[in-house]
């Protein structure tokens, strides 16, 4: 009786020098599902397997790896150190298998998971993603908007393939590369007194300011820059999104300090204007990050190249 053909991953080297791979994609699929769902029944349901089949797949994988991959905590299964080390490679192999299945179709049909800080997600990604979708209509996209810490967490937890940051933070295990340069600018509503010539330090110090809430890379850069050169400022409005800061500035209720990319549209419309100040320029570089422990799928590589090319449309 012929033995069924399967895709395998590792094993002892036989006499002919070829590795016979004993780990199947089915086992890895179940392993990744259990890591996500933290229970065998839920994992089995998510990959359309019976609970007994999922349990057997995990037992076989742990036997092949010669180590447990999960710790049991009550009714939950939680990745142990060995499982956590194996997870990025398992996810990468499953993504490669999905690419292999579609190699004769659109090879960029895989899902694209992105994490980005608020100003990038609100002001840069929409145009970039519209261009991407026009070129690759079969590639579904999911965007997580978070703080810089949240972006790194999403990459580390394999919830995102590519991350976008607007500060200089880094984290061990992450590849962080420059995307393009930007500058912080002080903005005010058309007709605001600060727009009459160059604003003085005293005028800036006594102005009413609107800021993004703490934890944002833009907020940290703006506050550090202003306080260093002006001293304490009056932050009368603290809001959760760059759009809210722009709206407050446009209403005349406050002045703001934001990356230029976040105010470009309103500058074009004339609703707000850049305030001339004696402050030295503050460069505010944008970054692209990936998880160094996880192989980036073809879709991710091509998307990053797309983003590097698209930055020209923002004047970078």
C-alpha cells in the first residue's frame, strides 16, 4: 500500500545524505492555532479539525521536537519558552506554503497585516493603500492603529507583518529602517495673532496649545522640542488623535505642533497655516519596522518597496 505524500520539515539524516522531514504543515497549523486560541477545542474549530485530530497533531509535533511547547494553566494552554521560539518560524512556514499554493495565480494574494501610529495611519496610509489595492486587488489588508509600543507589540506577537513608526524608538528583535524624513511644525488657524510676523518666544509660551495624548511619538517630539526652547507651555487640550488636534487648531481654539505630513491637506485648503518661529528646525523621521525572527512573506517585501516608492508623492 502506497504511503500518502505529505510536506515535512525535519528529521535525522539517512544514508543517502538527504533529510527526511517529519514535521507536517498540518501539525504546524494546529500549533499556531493553539498558540492563538489558547485551547485545543477552539484551535481545532478554527482550522476545521476534530478535537482529537488537533490533540494528536500537537502530541506528534511535541514528540518530534522532543519537548513540550505549552504550559497548562487551568483550562488554558500557554506557550512556554520552546513554543515561543518555534512560533515565528511556524507562522513563516505556513505563509510560505500559502504562497506556494498560489504560485501559478496572483503571488501577491496573501493577506497584509499592518500596524501604524495614528498620524501615519490617518494621513499617509490611505493613499498608499489605495495605490496598493489598485495594483493588487486580491491582497486583503488589515490595519491596526496604535502607539509605538503597540506597533512593536503587534510585530512581536505576530499580529502584524509591517509596522510604521513616527519616532526613534527601537526594541530588541526588531528591524527598524528609515522611511522618509519629516519636520515638526507649529500651526495656527488663518487669522491667528501668531501669524503676524515671526512669533516671539513669549507669545508661544503664553499661547493655548492642543496636543495628542501622551504615548504618541509626535507628542513626545513636540513637547520635548517646545519645552527645551520655550519652557513650560499651556496644554489646554489633550486629545487622542491628530485629526482632533487639527480640528481644534482650525477652529482657532488653540495652536498645535504636528508633523508636516499630518497638516498638509489643511495647509493646502488654507484652514491653517504654519507659524514662523525662532525655533530651530526639528527633523521627525518616519520608520518602517519588521520582526527579525519572522521571515517576511513576498507580499510584505513588495509592500515595503511600494511604500518606499510612494513616499515621493508626499514630497519626501
